[in-house]
C-alpha cells in the first residue's frame, strides 16, 4: 500500500471518528435547559423587622440562560400554574457561571401585613427556565417549603 493511500485512509478514518464522536456529544448534550439544586427559604417577619423568601436554583443550557420566571403558591390553593401562565410572572436574577450554567435567585421581602393573608403549611415554587436559543423547561415543583407563624 502506498504511503499516499495510507495517509488518505488515516485522514478519512479520523474525520469519520470526529463526526461520530461529535454526534455522540451532541446526542448527550441537553436539548433544553435544566433546573437543578432548587432550594427555598422562608423567614417570617419578627419584631419590627421584615421577613424574606428566597429561591435559588442552578439553570444549565449550552446556549446560555436567558432567564428564569418564578411563582410561589400555597398547596392549599390548588393553584397549579401552567407553563403558559409562567410567562407572565416575575423573573429571578440570574448570574452566569461557567459552562452554560447560571445561578438564579428570586427574593421577596415579607412584611407582617403580607403574612396576614398567607396560608400556613406547604408552599410550592414553580419555575420556567428559558435558554439563549429559546428552548424552555417548566418545573412545576422546583422547590417546596413551609410557612409557619
């Protein structure tokens, strides 16, 4: 076998291997954003000071993160928001980290007046993540927390 044919064959094999490996890499990459490590923290107002609610999650997508919409609701209300309804709620503050992952945080200030109408018990956080390429992921129960007085 001539050296020219051998080199051409090797280049072809490397090219086919690269395409196959790229196909495998593309197949394993997330096609839509993921919402992970969601955590919620509620602190009731005390004395003359306000309380707070904070939801934090890691949102990942190769094309980057465009945003995260968040709504908080009591389980007793049976609200159960849909993905379409989530497009019209408040946004979390997302700070991009490396590798297409953003740390998103949503914070509310809670006054004693606010707590007067709040149901005690289990509450849910629903989240809608939007990637830079427009893909979305809806997490109807991204986190759960308890409200007590």
